[in-house]
C-alpha cells in the first residue's frame, strides 16, 4: 500500500482545475501558514487548503471532498477555540478571503461574506453610526460566531448575533445553493441560528443593524482582590433592575503588561451603554461606583471599533487555548466564594474567566425560537486559557477544567458552543445533549438527516445523526 498522505495529496491535486482560488498542498510555498488556525494547540496537516476566490468555489470543493471521501473542514475567520477550521489529511475550505461587507444605511441592514471578521463589520458600520451585535474580540470570524450564537457587548440591548440575522445563503452537502430566512426554508433558518456549521457552508449573512452613537459610553471599573467580594455583592443587586441599554461583563485575570495595572489578578467590571443619552448611563454607573468604589477606571468613551478591539492583544493568532462555559443564576455567598477563590489563584498571565450579564433583549426571545440554549439564564460564565508556551498546557488546562467543575453545582443548564474547547473522546450524543437538551437536539438531528445525511459537515460541534 502507498503512503496515505501521498495518496491524499494526489487525490486533491485534481481539485485545482475545478476552483478559481488557490489550492495549496504540503509541498507548496505558504502551506504551513495556510494550515494554521488561531489556537496554537491545534497542529494538523491537511492534504490541501483551498483558498476560495469567490462563493462559486464552495460547491466544487464540497463535492470533491464528498466524492473522494476526504474529511472537510470549513474555515471562516479561523478563530474557533476547538480548532475546527483544520483537519488531518483532508481538505480545508478557507473562506478567509471573502471579506466583503455592505451596509445599507437606509434599510438598516448589513451583508457580510463568510470570511469577514467582527472588525471588518465594525469598521464598515461605524461611519454610519450603526452596529451589528457581535462578539468581543475583533479578529473573530463572523461566520462561526453567528452560527454558534454571538454573545457580546450589545446582548442585553439587541440580543445575540443570531437574533439579528435576517437571512443566510449557503451551499448544502449536495451542492445546492439555498437561501434561508423567516420566509424561505424557515426550519433550516432556525437550525442555522445556533446549530453551528452542521447543515452547509454559509457564504453570506444579512443582519439587522442598530443605531449607536459615534462614541459609546463605556468603561471598566477595576478592583483589586480585597474588594472583589463586596463588589460582586453590589453587582448582584445592581444588575437586577438595569435597562436593556446597559450590558456588562465581569472579568478576572492578570492584565497584560501594556495595561500598566501590575502583575496581580484584577477584577474588571466592563460596561457598554447602548444609548445616545450618556448622562443617564453615567447615573446608572454612578450607583455602582458609589456602592462599590473601584480602585481605578480605564477606557473612557470610545468609538465602537476601538472598544471592540480593546482585548485583542490577549488573544493573538497562535496562542494556545482551551475554554469551558456554563450558565448560572446566583451570585450568593457560595458562588462569590468560588469566583473569588479561583480568581485569586490566577497569579499568572494566561487564563481568565468572564461573567456575562444577560436578560434584556436576549431573555425575551422565546426559548424555542432558536437552538441557542437557556434564554432564561441570568449569567453566562466563560473560563478560558490563552497562553503562548506549550509547557503551560497541563496546568492551565487543569485550571480551566477545575474552575468549570467548581461552578457545575450552580449551573442552570446548556452550553454555548462558541465557548467550548476541543473535547476528545467524549460521546457525541452526550456532548450535544449537554448543549441543546433533548427537544432541540431532536429537531436539529432531523435537519441534519435532511441536509447532511452523510455527515459531510462533521468537523464542528457536531449534531449526531440520531
């Protein structure tokens, strides 16, 4: 028998005549860079990387992978922490060159191709004083973010990214080009809004955009360790009667050196006020400042794209990453004790955890309107690692797992797929059930059987064919 890698390389060489974009094999210049994804822990060597020149390259690549029984990975921004944008010995369909973003100011809509990042969208909408609710790191790809849900700084004001998705164009496993919206293929549209990349390759998304001031009232209240417990108690009360326009995220980590906050762990209480009435936002934040005075404050009102990219330096391409998440509703002494203890243990740069305050527009979406789990959740916890040295893999991964395990008794159910790292060896049905629950999973599985019965699109947080 021949070498499997040589055989795979020979098989994909014929793809070059079927696409307008470049097809990089292992021996080609640029291959090593093309095969890399954001998470440096994921080191795989695909047989080929297809860099799509246009949406027309999607169908022939999918068809070729299916006909030659080659595993297919679909990559948008490549920022997925589980590393699903690459594959060993198969084909990577890289849509990263398809970055066009079109803003229709009159209609208040934005159309983005699948390779666009959040930064691409923010830079396009900013001059129009519009914003699409997206995530919190500008290098994140819009495709993966949207298909998983999309939690960010406008979640309470306008909901998740999927709550603002108007339509999507995609290529199915059979090569058919479809449009999904509330009026066209509505069940498929339901599945795309939280079901991940299980049903096809989305080539473009059309979103509803919302007015946003040219400079948003935003900032971070910064607390040293001795003030964390009291600040969290105040935060618990403060969040109970907030208007939708106020979204906040509480973060625990050792800040980067460039932030000039020192080498100790800090708690940052970040906020965004999505309204032009900055004085009202100031009054609301003043209630918090008065009851729990911060040690310092950083980040004054800023243009949206600047605020959205403020945390980028913590998550550069090539950093090693492992994440876990859960929802919870309580900020009582037991939960606060766990958060403070675990936050205090982080004496290094390389791990952290965020508490996203939900409710508002997010919580008013009916539970069965999208696959996204647990719309009743009050808070969502993301525990993450972002270290550069492979020698830290074991201790930093252990911290993330340990923190998640400590919070499990307080969980109110569901997991957010965009906050999930790679989980090797776990039963796929059990994994999917932990995300969606039985009713939503059955509905997603029916869609999977209809649009991808061979599970061509399996390199993702997969919907099992149950």
